[in-house]
């Protein structure tokens, strides 16, 4: 991998993993391209500055998922 790129690693449920890949494939884009576009959108419209209304809902959901995983010891 070149020095100007970094890998991202995440543990997802099988369902979430499949959704990421299916949505990307259906849109005709790579998952990497999809994630890069989402990051550009978040940079342009940061959630803490109001961003897009859905970003705040998504972040609340992410916090809930993280809290549940912490209670289960990271599983």
C-alpha cells in the first residue's frame, strides 16, 4: 500500500458486512470509494456543525452499538 493511503479495520456483524458490500456493488462503486466519499461528506458537513440531519441519528446509533459491545466485553 502506498504511503499516502491507510487501511481501515472493523469488526462487523455478518449482516452489516454484507450490506456494505451489497450496497457498494449495487451502486457500481468499490467499498473503498464509498468510504472515501462518506469521509469527504463528513469533512464538508461535520456532524458537530449540524452536518446532515441523518449524521446525528447515525452517530447516536453508533454510540448505542459501541455501548452494547462494551457491556458484552467487546464481542
